[in-house]
C-alpha cells in the first residue's frame, strides 16, 4: 500500500462494508456518469467504475494517479488539484452535462468543495455523496436544531441527508474523528428560490449579515450590518416577515430568510 501523505490530507478508506455503503447511497446505475475527487488507492473507484457508465477521476497525487489509471476500464484520470483546474472544461470534454459527484475528500477542503459545486450553475451535479467529518455532517443536517451559513447554503441548493456513519477505524491512517456519508440531492432549477443572480446575491447577503455574530440577535446583527437603518425600521421588517427579532440567526429556516428578503423588496429597500 502507498504511504499516505499528510500534506495532502490522505486517509485511505479500507473497510469494504463502508465502500459498499457509499456506492449504495449514491445509487449508481449503468446510466450514470460519476465524478470522483481524490480516488487515492482506488478502493472506491473500482466499485464506481463497475457500476457506472463512465468514471471521471481527479487526483492531485501524481504517483497515485498514474498507478490507478492503468488499472481501471471505462474511466478517465485527470492529474491535478480540483480547486485549481478548469472543471468546466474537463466536464465538458467528457460529456458530463449530468453526473453524480462521489468523494472521500480531505477534511480541510470540505467547505471549499461544497461551495465550488453548489454555487456554480454549470458545475452543479445531480447528486453529491461526500465523506466528511461526522460533526460537519451533523451541523449541515441540523441534528441539534441549529442552522448555520453552510446548512442554509446547502438547503438552498439541495436536500441534505446524513446517510451513514463511518468509524475512524475504517481508515489508514486512523484519523482523530469519525466520518459520515453526506448525501445531497440537488434541487431542480425550477425548485430554487430565485431566478436571478441579483436575488440570490441579496438573499445570501442577508444570511451573512444575520450570522455575522452568532451570539447576537437578528435585530442587533442587522443594525450593525445596515448602520443607516434604525431600530424601528428593522422591527417593522421583522414584524411584516412574521419573525421574532430577538431570535438568533441559527433558529431561522430557509423560508424565513426569504420572507425577510421579500419584505425588503416590497418596501423598496432591495430593488
């Protein structure tokens, strides 16, 4: 077995039951194109290649990439950093207009991977199945009932599900925490809240301001984020949106943020 490189955040998944579970959660069929980030030793790649129409892989570790690409049929290997290459061109060249994304990614790039594939209308897959830290998956799925900017963002574009827990003992080397299979089924374009980039930008601006200081109430965060508007203005906005201004942002759902935006549009604050 290759020696894992700590600099690349490599933890190889060895447990066969865990590998089978990931494939099952991804619901791979012979009609599916599958994009795998960081195939590593190829333990998952072998299963994905067998079940899918075509497997496209991207691996930053050139030694692992060269070792793997000669062993798999019906697959394409790209050597590079998924955060730096031109993914639009790579997907286009492989006719991946529709695809599923499956990945055991380094923990430290989880947020960047999610933003990259969720926020880009061209890159967004039909389905994402990611192996992430258990605690991160629980926050995204709001297991404690509290929302975050990340959970709101994912709710905006898809429907997240914590689909399984993978013990840290399933990896080599053994990481410090357990992992979870995060499944995100993407919403269709017609199901998204907003049709324009301006509406989407305004929506997430409000969310970011609402979460600016997690311990502050919505009212106080909005007063800080919009210093030209006074307390009475925001009390009226929250009243019209039917939201308690004393709540913290973590208590609001996707629909609550949209009601705030619509009230501001109605009152001419957002054009």
